[in-house]
C-alpha cells in the first residue's frame, strides 16, 4: 500500500501572484518532487485543496488510515514534509507518535479525518 | 453507500470552557442527532478533528468521493449542515454544485481531499 502526499499546486498562500509567476503551491510541488518521494509515498499534485487562506497546503492519505491536512507550507519545508510523509507511511493507522512528527506538522495541522473503515464505536 | 458526517465532539471552538460545561462541539453533535440524519447520511461523533482553532468542526466523507472539512460551526448551523450533508450524499463524487451548497459550506471550508481511488492524472 502507498501513502499519497497531495500537494495543492494552485495555492497562492495568501499572496497576490501575477498570472505568469509560479505559485507558492507549484514551487512546493517542484521542491518535493525534486527531493524525491520516500519509500511508500506517492506525491500527487492537485488543483485545489480548498484551504486557500492557509496555503500552501498538503494532505496525507492512505486507505485505512487517518487523513491529515497541513497548511502554511512552503518550498523551504520540503525536507520536513517528506520526513513526515515517510513516518506516516510507516504506520498502520496514520497516527505518528507526537514527538516523531516534524514540528511543522505539530503546529500547522488544519484538520484530520478518521479512516472510513474505522468501526463507529472506535471514533466516539 | 452511506456518507459519513463526522462531528468533533471535543471542540472548544476557541473558547475557554469549564471542565463540567458542555463543549460547543458536543452541543453541535447533540443538535445534529436530535434533528436527525437525512437519508444516506450517518452522523458520527469523533474526539478530535485537529482543527481546534477553527472549531467546531465537521467533515463529510464517503468512499470514492472528495472529503470536505468545515469549520466555525455551531449548534445554530445544524439545519444547514444537514442540508449540505444530504446534497453531498446525493452526488456521485462529493462535488455539490457551488450554488447548491449552504452558504456556511461555501464560506467556511477548511480543506478538501481527493478521493483515494481517483486516477492520478485526473488530480493534477
């Protein structure tokens, strides 16, 4: 199974961007793909993750795991994001121990969503 | 197939809450379950959706559909949330036409995440 690291490529990160200038989300996507996906992770650019005021945005998802969304990311965070994605991919449920998460993941969570296959009683 | 409406029951919605007082997230969960889930929707309380500064928070998810997370919700929004959940449940992909979304869903999106089964080329 492969974890997916979604990267919003259209994110303006709250900036006013000239039409022919690269967007912060696209720059982040470039930095991530150039650094290279760790084992068990696929990097997938998406057109909008609807977190525009908190961009640039990434999300981590995999069947059977919690989904996480992180905001206010930039190309300078690429190494931390990839380390966090590798740690996520190595878990069974997406729950990386707090101290093993990159600081940007601890501080810049926008949301998490339970796995769809989780028994209802385990979520409440 | 059933859409899941996750409701963060521990959300303090940015307020300082006495330990024995009901939390805004729990009040929202109560209002939603009392109003009753529309056809095709299951209401599921969760302990934390990690969007604490933007709570109370709800999320809509279903296998094969886009996942949506909405913030700054309160018990007063229960009817709108249930209407939006019913519209989501009626779609094939989770994409409700913009004008058919409740205003609180248009204005208070925290994030959306693509369906895990979407072909990669369709996301970029």
